[in-house]
């Protein structure tokens, strides 16, 4: 099993930046694709960004493309989501999730994830 803990959320003004972290423990982080999802109150959980286990590919939702950047540090067993030019519409609980990668198709949906963190709240004020 893999345990995931998100951190870095908080309150920021529109136009500002935040960097979220997802620390993994329990198994080798390097063999898992890592994804970020977010869920605003009363809304469905939506895909935000992902990086494959090999680090060779990244994926972004259209709503964050050009503003958010994913990265990972396998030695530290930690993934990151750098969020720039934040907008009030980005306000949500952000969840880290992983999916075992080798030999599997990349799937960017919540049901495909193997393990989840408990989330970190990001609030963007206008």
C-alpha cells in the first residue's frame, strides 16, 4: 500500500502562487503515476494534472494548462504541483492520488486511482 499526504494549501490572492506537495510512503514512489484532482463544494471531483511513473509524460486539464506545473522527486518520494496565476475558480480541496504505472495504460479518472491522500484546501480570494 501507499500512504499519501498533501500539504501546501492555504489562502492566496488572485494572481498569486502556491506549491502543493504530495509525500508518499509505504512503497516505491517511482513505480506510480501521480495525479492531482480537485473538488469544489457542490461540484464533482475533476482531474487537474498528472505525471507518469517514468516522468516522461505530463497531462493537464485545459482549465489549468499554462498555469500549473507538475513535477516529481523520486528520491524524496514527493510530487509537486506548482500553481501560478491562481484564480478564484481554482478554489477547491486538492487531492493527490497514485496509480501503479509499469505495463498499464495511463488513465486520468478518479476510479482508476489506486491510493488517495486526504486533500489540502486551496482558497483563492478575489
